[in-house]
């Protein structure tokens, strides 16, 4: 079974920027986390920055390899 793992990103931003992000995410019917990912992916695409896809397989013993 292939499982795509996620990573935690913690950051501080201007409250006004966060509110704009919240509004934009709501208008797009997305979560804030998903909206941040979409914006990062869009920026990477515009600047020809490759995004590496990490896929891990869950072993029978419940660990990932």
C-alpha cells in the first residue's frame, strides 16, 4: 500500500495576511493548509522550481520505508 506522507510547517505571518489567506481559502472552498500548498505550488511553477514527490510504503509491521 502506498501512502503519501505530509510534513508539518509552522510559521508566523502578519495577521492581515493570515486574514486574507483565510478569506481566499474560504472563497475557493479550501482549507488554509491546502490554500498555502496551492499558492506554493503555483509560485514554484512560475519560477520553474521542481517539487519532489515523496512516497513511502507502509510495511506489514506498520512502519514506513
